[in-house]
């Protein structure tokens, strides 16, 4: 029996069946700036698919039906297999079909990294966990390409656009995924404390087979077909290609102890493993494991920036959609003056993050340009620190726009909020990133000067003023490590202000730069000053998301 107590009204319909690409003015107009507009039609098609109710449901399902570890089969044999809901493989299939795991390497051309970043940015707005194995595969390819004979065996399977979920030896697979195994219990980011050892099975050195014994405290995506692993030889830390299956077809002795019970990133299986004389092939020179794998780490850090910018974008879109359709105190939320201030401020932050991640991707396309190399080396860890950290506060503010409706797991906001911290932690947390920024500046002082000169060439007086303030902090060499977060913050804000002044609409750029320089504005979103007119606030919100 039912009693009707009220009529349901003023509840906002789910945002679905919209085009993630064509509703994003900043992303659409930025492609041509980096010679990547040749990818526009593909992104348009993908944007419609990603915004469909079917794909959004798959994203939710993959985070509801979590990975399950099976250590043994019915007969007691060790299998160490992780099973996933079909929605997980559906999402991986979409990533693979677009080539987001390999396209700049398999089909290099002008703007290739920007095109790939745009696709990754869009996919990250739908589901974050499935990005992990694609990112690691993407980042591993430049490392593996240096191993001529090994890469010849793997190339076609790495570049394949077909997802192959089967748990089989690499030789029997149509495509493969590559993971990473670096951190151990006692060290975390300090991998020099690793205790896992590798002993040669015959001849020693690069390209030779070794037996690995030890553990990894974070072993991302254990169902990947192989992992790049750090282990010690007599010479020091070396890098190894450790497949899930041995060349003879037997299961490699990588024992999955348990899956991590994480705050977010639930759809992706992160694990703890032990190596019991596991088979591996040394890649790179012996004792040079960290330099061998560092290029991979730099690329995964950029994907953390892209992924966080994507989370911010999706949280913003959800907040604007909600505000346009929810009424409070006699007006739509979006028509309330204070809410307009909040949404416009969030839109400025999201745009600046998007522009910076695209520019960093473009820098990879110009490896011989000294200025772009400085963007890559100095600004990638800086952006990883700032944008990933801003995403935490950003997603929380957007959740608050939804009120109590945002705090429950039946809507998208709670998952976006839980996803935000992982990019700030993975591949080096905040302090590690800031110290890496200092090291990058010390190793490339010429690159730092090129960046400062480039930013100082801005037509914006405010940007030039930010450069001068940054120089003052850089001059305090005695306190540089203590001030590393302050320096990194100023680096990113100066870079973002420059990019906004160069590429955004003039009034929008001025609003961003002025507010980020304004001490009265502070860190709280929605404190834009009265010099930013109501008309401009409305324009910023309208431009941010076209429904």
C-alpha cells in the first residue's frame, strides 16, 4: 500500500546524452593553437559516446562492482587472478580504440601529444580507474623502445587498438598492457631503500634474464601483461621487464597478497605482491634503474595533471548543470549573485588547468626546443603539484553546489571527490614534486631563464609583475627548499596567467590574473572582486559549459 505525501519537484535530472567535446569551448578552440585540429572529428565522435547514458552507466558499474582477487583455483593451484565487471573492459576497450595508450608513438605527427591529451582529458571526466593501465602502458613505450630485441616482440601488441582481456602469455595475446612496480613498504617515494633483489640466471647485464625476490607495496594493475620493476643487483638498482607469464608458458612467481582497499580509484586494482624468484629481463644498463624509468615517471606525472584537470572539468560541468536547473529562494541557483561568483571562479580555475595541461603535452612534441624542454622538465612536476592539489578543493566546492544531494553516492559528485586525492599522491606527493622542481631548475638554469624571459614578454602588465615577484623568491637561495611550495605555486600561477593572457578572451584572462594576484581573494572560490562585472560573470559561466 502507498501513501502519496508529496509531489517530486525541483530535483535536477542527470546530466547525460551530451557531447563532452562540443560542450567545451576551451578544448575545442585550443586544438588549432597546437596544430592538433586534425583530430577534431574523432574527438567530436568520442565526446558524444563518452557523454552517453550507456557509457556513464558503465563508469558507475565499474565502481560499484569492484575487482575481486582469486589467489587459487578450485584445485589449489596458484593463479593470482583479478576479475573485473564487464564494464571495466568496456572502458578499457574505448581507451584502446582511441589509441590513448600509444598513438603519439605509433603514429607520430605534429600535435600528436596534444590530440592524445585531449582524448585522455575527456575520458578522465567519465571514469578514472581505467586510466591507470593505459597511462602506464603509454609511459612505458619510450623505455621499451630502447630495448631493440624486446620491443620487436612487443611492438604490434603494444600498438594494437584492440583490448584483449584474456589472461594468457604475451605470445598468445592480441594486445598487452604494461604496469609499474617501484615502491616498497619501507621506502615509498624513496626507492633507493628498496630491498628486492635480482640474481642473473646466466649471463649478466642488459637484455639478460634474472630471478627477482622481494616485494612491492604498491603494484598497480596486477593483471597487466608485464610490469617494469626496480630491483637491486650488485651494481645497484636496475630496471626489469617482468611478465605475468614466463616464456615457457608457466605462470610467473608473482604472488598477489591482497588488493588495496582505497579511498577512491576503486575500479582499478592496486595490489601488494611478492616475488619468489620471479622471471625478469633487465632493461637499461645495470645499476641505472632510476634513470631508465624516470622518463616513464615524467609521462605518468603529466597524465596525473591531465586527469586532475579532467576531474575539475567534470565537477564544474555538473555544478553548472545543477545550478541551471535547481531553484532556491525563488530563483535558479545560477541566477543568485553569490553562486554566480562561485561558478565563475571555478570556471576560471578549470580553464587555466586545461590550458596548462595542453601546453605541457605540446612541449613533448618539441623535444629539441630548449624552451619547450624547460616546460616539460620544470613545469610538469610543478603542474602535478598545483593542479592535482587544487582538484581536491575544487571537487569539494562543486559538491557543495549540489548540497546534500552531492554528498550521497547515488550521484556523481561523491565519486569525483574521492577520485581527486590519488593524482596528488601517485607518482610522488606534493613535497616530492616541489623538490623535483628545484632539482630541475638547478639542472637546467638556462631553461629556467628561458621560461622567465618568455613569460616576461607577455603583453599583460600583471603577468610581468608576477614574473618579478617570482624572481624575488628565486633569489632567496638560502631558503629555497623551505620555500619550495611557495615557489612552485608562483611558477604555476605565472605560467597559467601567461597562457590565459595569450589564448583566452581578454576580459576572462584579466579576471583570472587579477583574482590570482589579489591577496583579498584568497583560496576560497567565490571571492572574485567587484571589479569583475555581473555581465562578465554570466559570460564566464555561459562560456564554460554549453548544454
